[in-house]
C-alpha cells in the first residue's frame, strides 16, 4: 500500500473507530436513591444506596448445567430475575452479567468490550479467578457439597472443561449499557472507573458460585 492510498483510507478508518467508541458509551449517571431492606441473620436494617453508585452482578445463570435440578432452578428463576433486573436498569442501576466460562460467546460485543476497555485499577489485594478452598469454613456448610452440591436423585459426575454451559440463560436480557465479564479484575476496573461502590449479587447458587 502506498502513502497516497493509505491517506485516502485514513478518514474511513477514523470513522469506523469513532463508531465503535460511540457504541461503547457507558450508562449515564442518574440521580436518585434506592431503599433496600437488608437482613443479616436476625438483624434487619434499611439501606439507602445512590443509583449512580450501584450495580447488580448476575452470577452463573447459565443456559445449561451438569446438574439437572440446578438447570431446572435456573430456568424457573431467570424470567423473574429478568423482571427485577429490567426495573433496576430502568432506574439507572448498572447491570453486569457474569456467566463464568462463556466469554467466547460474547467476544466482540459492545457489552463485553465495555468491560475489557475499562481503565486499569489497582485493587487493595490481588483478585484471583478462584479462591482456595477453606476446609475450616466449608465443613459447616448447611448442604452436602460432596458431589458438587448437586441434589439430583442420581447425580451425574461433574466433568469439564468443557462444560455444558455456553452462555447466560436467554430469558435474561443483555441490552443497552449492560456489561459482560467473568473476570474479577475487569469488574473491579469498571467499578472504579464508574464510581460504583454498592454491588448486589444475584444468582441461583450464589452460596457456591
């Protein structure tokens, strides 16, 4: 390619880049306060969170599962969860979808790029992909996790990777200014960049996931 043809293509390349950047706009900061009724054990309290500082992270609401009972629970909960998430999104809350192990499905989408391109931030401690098991803490779980927590009458052995899940359950919308990431560092980067200090975690097996 000679210099003349390169210069002729340059404005078009800039226009494509500008269009891509335009599509990665982050959610507008909305004024307002959310009232939450929180409970820890027997203690209850009312919390007030600024909308602009709040995000919901949807954890591992997959389209399939190694455990049939788990897949059934996800399928039943997903439409109701979508209603809650839709209301929160309409109020200005940031929605982050975190279906682990499925990022190839979302590669190149604006929702994935939005998280990947957030400014790097240094966390107060290292963020790892998976925390080490703590036998002292986990031995008192109120459920039997000997077979991965699966409560099928005849549990199948959990194998993978690859796993049967390939994306988030399609009953949950990923639209607008939503983000997609299964990486703690990316989510931390985005939260720092956007001033998010309050996070609500949603899922169906959040005691494990």
